[in-house]
C-alpha cells in the first residue's frame, strides 16, 4: 500500500511539473507581457521606464531563469502582487477561501443527500414514474453547462423574481448573530442550488454522490444478489434489466461475484 501511495504521489509530482513547464512556456510566448499591458494604459510612459520595468520583472532574463525564479517564489508562497487590487495575491486568496469552502461544502452535502436518496429509490423502483423523472432530470443536468444554468437561475430568481440576491455573500449593515447567519444562507441559496444540481446529475464513476452512479451501483448489488440465487429466471431478469441500464448510463457492475464469473461481449453482459 505504501509503495502504491508513493508511486501515485511521484506520478502526481511529475504531471504537475510537466503542466507547470507547459503553461509557463505558453504564457511566455503568448504575444504581450505585463510591461506592455502597463504601457498601453499609460500613453505618456517613457522608453526608459519600460526598460526599468522589464528589468524589475525579470523579463529580460532567459526563459529557464524566469521559470526557476517563478518556481522558487511560488514554492515559498509568494504569488506576487495583483495589478488590479494592488495587494498580494496570497492575501486575496485567503480572504475569499472561507466563502469558497462554505459554498462547496453546502453544495456537496445537498448533492450527496439528493443523489444518494434519488439513486437508491430509482434502483428499488426501476422503470417507475419517479425513475423516469430522475433519469430525465439527470440527462437535462448533464446537457446544461453550469455557467449557463447559473445565468438562467440569476435571471429568473434574482431579476424577474427578485427573491434572492444576484451576488455577494452578506448584506452590508446586517446585524450580527442569527440575522447575519440567515442573510448568508440567503446569499448562498442560488449558487449552492446550481452547483448541487450539477453534482447530482453528473454521470461519473468518480462522483459517488450522483444519482446515476448511485442508481447503477444499487442495481449492481441487486443483480449480484439475484444472479447468485438458484433460480435461472432471476438471472435472466437481472441480465436483461442491467443490460438495459448499462446501455442507458454506460456504467458497469459495481463488483464481481466470486462464484459466478462474467464476460463482456458485443456491449452486453453475460452471466456464467
């Protein structure tokens, strides 16, 4: 286990290093640099000032020297100064990290609760009205990009129906205590609902909390139990039921039975 964890960590470091080199190279050879951006906003800047700024930012150094300096500064936690806000980037991230974690935690809890509940119910009541409705909503959630859904939600519930705020995290001047807590929840309602809807509908094996993944895994458990029974009809029923679900969702069995092997042929599952 330790060898596996160490190998995975080493692979992650190699991938991270490769991506950093690739992204840094693309940024370097992209037309324009920070000094040119500054010069474009100040028409009266002199050539001597531009040369001094290029030396200050190290833009005259070779690419590999600039990359080493960048890695060293980033490794120490120095992400530079934001030209927009005039503050350290690390401070700006730290100021907004708490709100981001609150939003992600709330969205994950809602997506987990709804996804697992709907997925188990759909598996236990397969081909019912609720199952078809959950499948329809899942496909609709997959078809809609998150940013587009967020814009539509803001347009409907913050502009046309001004029930929720269109942005922000807290109303200025709100009293501390429970009023501030309720006001924060009111601001988190729309973005949390959008992220939770996207997380619930995701048909991905790595997303354990989604409704399609939970439904498929529950069906896999039911089929594993049914195909181990002594009744041939239950095996045929399980095969037909799971093959149809596999064709719809693209998922496979969640586990493998020790007593009954399985093979895959022509896109269908055959139980031995």
